[in-house]
């Protein structure tokens, strides 16, 4: 049986970047829930002790934010709104029954929404986190602003958790998505079905590369 052609979707560096963000998110979400809810205080032990959690939580937050910036600058162009996004949104009922619609590029409208929601929450978390970060920066800000920043940080944190839950669910639901972020490649049939325009673009790139190599040889 002929083996199906595979297409590169994510490079090794892209995958390492993604899993760095994922690892930081898990530790930050769990320790953050421990800070927020007294009944979840035991979650702060993810960093060893509650005392270490209070020290390490903001540093891991910075690592996550910087890592996500790498993803942002790499993918933002692929997540800009397009006409086909309207087709996807209008046919959400078909999408929910696992039927792809529209001439989708590298990312569909749902993935774009997750991308922009995540970066919005992260910007709010970073800005508010700096304001409430003791002992480094909090002393530079008035108490009312610190209280507001605590509220913003909590709401943005909960928002990001909900966004990531949606992201994980969608990745699990669309078979092949997780394989793309672990092995880096997807079957050509998967790419053609879920992201037809991106599939054609990748074929054109490969054809041009082969042509250039043929001329060079």
C-alpha cells in the first residue's frame, strides 16, 4: 500500500515554542487558581511550596508571555480576517458536525478567534501582573490601581483558561491537529480537507522548490 504524502505544518522550533507556552500555562493556571480560591491552595504546591509559587509564578508568566510573542510574530499574518471567515462563521452548524466549509487558509475563523483572544488576555495579564508584582514593581503604583490590576489579572486569567480549554477541545476534536504539533507533519488529505487554500499554497511552494533544484542541478 502506497504511503500517503506528508506535508510539513510546524517546524521543530515552532513546536518547541508551542510546548513551552503550554507548559508555562499549566503551571500558571494551577498556581493562579490556588491563589484565587482558598479551597485550591494546595495547587500552589506545583512549584514545590506555596512560598515558591508566589516567587516563581510571575517569572513563569514572563517566560510564557515572551514565548507567546514569538508565536504572535510568526503567525499574526495568517490570523488576519478574510472574506472566507464569514463563510465559516455562517456555516458554524456544519462545522460543528465535522464538515469543513469555505476555502480556508492556514487557520480557520475559530482558530483565529482563539489566537486573538489569547494574545488579548496575555497582554492584560502581563500589564496587570507587573503592577501587582511584589517586591519589584508594586511599590511604584497607588493602592487603588493595584486593586484594579488584581481584578483585571484574575478576570484575564479566567478568560485565558477558558480560551485554552476551547483550544484543546478543538485540537482533540479535529483529528490530526495534535499530530501536527507533536510530529510537525500532516497527511496531504488532512491538509486538503481542513485547509484547502493552505494546501494549494504548500504544493505551489514545493513545486517551485523542485523546479529551482532542477535548474540548479
